[in-house]
C-alpha cells in the first residue's frame, strides 16, 4: 500500500519536460470507434462508386443507342473544339414520323441551328425555314427542292452539307428528334412553363373532343378533356407543350409563328434539363435514346454536361426570315442576300469565328439545265424583296 502511494507521489512530483503536464494516453476504445467509422466510410465510397459506375454504364448504353454517324467529313475537328472548350454548333432536325426507324423517312419540318458558347455563356437558336429553295448536295439533279426534303432524299450528310454551304457556317453535330417523343422528355423533367406569344385555341386531334386555350403574354392556359369543362394550368406537360408548338394555320405568322413557339418550348426544356445531373441521369437518357439519334458520342456528352451547361443560362432566339414565292405551282421561301448575310454573321460571331461572306445561293451546284431558275430567283429577290 505504502509502495503504491509512494509511486503515485513520485509520478506527481516528477519533473515535467518543458513545464507541460503529461498527455493522458488515448483510450483504446476511441481508436476502435474511429477504425469502424473509417471502415464504414470506405464501404460507402466503394458502394457509391459502384453505383455511379452502373449509372454511367447505363447512360453510356443509352448514348450508344442514339449514335449514328453523319457520314460526312466535318468542316473542322469537332473533338478538338470540345477538348479546348470552344463554342460548338449542333443542327437539330425535327420529324413527326413517329418512332425513329434509323432510316430516311419523313420530312424534317423543324430545323434549328444551335450554337453554344461557354466563354460568353450564351446559347443561340436559329430557326431555318423548311421551304427554302435549294440544290441538295449530292443530289443536285433533283433541283429545285425544298430544304426539308434534303433528309429523305440524301440523309443527314446531304442536309448538313447543303445548309453548311448555304450559310457558310460550320455544323459540328446533328440531332434528329422525333417531335412526338418530346412529350416523354418534357414529362421526364416535370413539365415546362412557357409564355404564349399569342392567344389561340387548338384541338390536337380532330377525332377527340379535347381543346386547349392559350393566352398572349401569359403562362396560364386552359384545357378541357371533354371540350367543355376547362381547367386552368401554368405548367405544360408533354401533350400540352406539343399542342402549343404544333399549331400553324391560325397563326398570323404561319410557319414562322410555329417556329417561334417550338423555340420557346425547346428553351424551356433546356432550362429544366441543362445540368450534369439530368444529362447523366440513366432514366432521362433512356427516354431520350428512343426519340433521338445523333453523332455525339458518350465522351462528347459528358464534356458538354460538365463544361458547357453555364451557356444555357442566357438563350437568344433567332430565325431566318424569308418571303413566300410560287414557282411551277410549288411554294418556296426566298431569302435575300442581306438576310442570309445577317444570319451568317450572327452565327459565326456566336461561334467566335471571323466574319465571312454568306454561302452559295442554293447550297449545292445548280445543273446547267436549270440555270434559268437561278437567274429568275436572283432577279426576283433583287428586284422585289431586296430593292437597293
């Protein structure tokens, strides 16, 4: 007993180095707890990594299903463009042929050239009239044709080359979209909100009684499944958004009015879906894969998702303005050189490219047999549409 007490006393009276009291030994139980906690965290990281790997694998599978080469040599090295984080362009072609069968069926009645500039944080959407008179590259012997016929006649490659030559603007990627499939995509993001540019009533299907009423300057719209008992909504589901964007004949601006409403819906969809979280969502990408085909690969998509999303915050909506003209009983859209140049200048500037003259008159070369049509077209434009 005395020995034990004397030992304790000696410990208390022993000199302390540097005048600091000795540190008490760490309890072994705490070390065990920290080890368990570290093990649990490591397990969570491993499980999370496996789950993320599975999600990315599913996303990659969906993107691989969408991929279809444009089968054309691009105007520039698009892989380097994305690698350097430079602005890029994508041609969006909309078709209403139902499910995409990966072949050339149906006209592309909606055409939009979109440029994405991450430095300026801007996205520019340029709607292109489907009825522009063109000579389809690779199929010039079919001249004259409307631009929307380039896809069923010559495929994506002819469409890209014709429009690229017409505007003298590089097209880096394309996306062929089943417009009917947009219904599912809009539903996936929980609907969209759009301010209507005009007041109109629209019945989506003549065989059904349902009716929509949209109001100028308002997000509010009404819907009656029976055509009589209307209810008010502010968020459009996919069916409402398609109805809003499809109406054409009652719009004072005709097809240009429809293009505007399509851009409004697309802008709203981009705002809801433009995030790495959404673009890398397996369920969302699975839905897209059934309604879109594109020449963007998985690594392109991940680059865009991680580096370019800030550009979607500021969106500019534009269109090329043409004027209707009849030739041999067929209605075409004629675009003046001044208007073409305006579009070319705007698009090249949005891509941070040097200013250049706009492209060729018809995109492709006009056969000598039809040279008189080209002359007629130029005279009509210069004398009637673009007087100096």
